[in-house]
């Protein structure tokens, strides 16, 4: 999909390549049209009341000094049941601002709560919005959705697309540059990660090897591996069709995991024990070498899906865990 970048239209292709012209991005004259996978969003003026839905979109306005009028409560990784992940909670403590409305998305988007926040725009660049969700939200306010497919937006485009929807494209580009510098510095301090093959497994049950599921190259978690110098094994590359964020293979192809140096998963030690005991999975090099990173349902597990505020929060700890696994794989 192509964006026509003019005084009235900001282009997807340029966001995707980070090649936003700073003069035009600063201008962002209105009405502003933003094309995305679910339609075209038209903003008649710079929004003041910003709401977000789905995972982490609220971190873009917060990172740019704007408190949303409402955003989705955290579920996964919220270890104190506050509805906030630790880095967001710390941010609100630092700015000493009251919490806005937290939308409960346990059963899907709470459209009534979003409408009650009276937003001028709804940010959802990283989300799994269906066309129906988008159409319903659009009756409340203009919606900024994803460019390729559900949950297939990387952290850079999440920032650039959402910041454009706020009328703060230049500030969003500067935020991306700052985070890229932070990541590059960390990668330079963990040279053992360079060139290692890493796979983020979502389902690998040695008691039932009917399927093996994993995030693919379109997923932000896997792209974060690449940011740190790691690469995807062949099986991940081969199962990364456009617009899809995950892949799956049958147990008959388990040997395809032999070129995986590092396995990352949300499982716990019990899973490792099972993998080591099973006659098939125990022969996988990553299992034999103990090159497994366990994240669990923890803040670190949540932060492995990189977002503007989680990146500086998790980066050192995550890189240390990956580096330890990388050394085990040698």
C-alpha cells in the first residue's frame, strides 16, 4: 500500500522505511489522511483527547508527554493487578498524574468505555482489530490501525504511525532514533549474540508434539532479536507470509529446529524438564546445550514484546539472558 505524502496525506511506505521528511512531518497540515489496512482515517484537526486500545499503543503518547484519556488495562505480565505494567506505573509515579480510564479488554474491546472517554482519535497501530472492531470504533472517533495485518506491526512503525495520528510525527521519529541508539549500544556490548539463530516458541509440548507454534519474522518479538544482531532459523523464515505474525509446523518436521541456537519461550522449568526427557526434543541442539530462555507470565515476559517504554526497562536484563543462552550454544 502506498502513502501519498503531501501537506494533507502522510505515507505508509515512508513510515515503513523511516524515511519521513522532517519538514513535511512537522507541518502535518489538516485535514490529514492516513491510509492503513482497514481503511482511510481522516483527521480534520490535531487531536487533543487521545485514547488507545490494544497492547501498548498508549506508550507512544506517554513517551511524547501526552496522557491519554483512556487506554487498555494490562493483562499479561501485570504482576500486581494494577492494570499497569511496571514501566507504565513508574512513569505515572514520575509525572505525578492521575490515571485515566483503563479499558478492560479481557473479553474484547470495551466500546462503551472507549466512547465514554470522548476521544478525538483512537490509536491502534499495534492491534488485532477486526474490520468490525474498526468500523465500530470509527463511529466514536477516527481510528489509526495497522498497515499490514493484525499484530504484525513492529515497534518502530507502532511509534511512527501512532505519533502521526497525534500530529506529532517528527517527535515520533526522534523517539525511534533514541531507542535505536539505545538498542545499538546494547547489541555492541553483547557481541556473542551476533549471528546466532533464535526462535520464539509459543507452543512446544513434548507430551503432545502434534504441533509446534512460534512467532515469525513479522512479529515484533522476533524483529527485536534482529535488532540485537540475531537471525531467524530457516523454519521461521519459511513460515513468515505477509500479514501473519506466527507460524506452525507438525512434529514430523521437528528436525527443522536443528539449526536453532537459542529457544525463547514463555514456559517454565517444568517445560525444560519435559524437553530434556523426551526422546525427540532432547536431541535438539538448543535443548542439549541448555540454550533456552524462559520468560513466563512476568513483566519481563511482557517486555519481550518491545514497546517504547519497555525497551529501556528490559533491555539489559533481556540481553544478558540471551547472551547466557548464546554462550551455552557454543
